[in-house]
């Protein structure tokens, strides 16, 4: 979801808030992707300990 949302934001034509080179929804998408990857790593390490 995060990667798709990040990509779609480049195609939108409506006005939006930018922080640096990316729009606010793109920053949220990056945070969502980072959170998902962190959770996957955490769960993978938890399974290795068993």
C-alpha cells in the first residue's frame, strides 16, 4: 500500500502541502513503509529465537 500510495501522489493534480521535494502524503507513505519493514524484521527475528 505504501509504495502504491507514494507513486500515485506523483500523478495527482490537486494542490497539496509540500515538505521539501515530497508531498505530505508521500512522507506518510514513507513512514508507513518504514513501519511495515520494521515490523517484518521484528517478527522475523522473533521467529528465529524459537
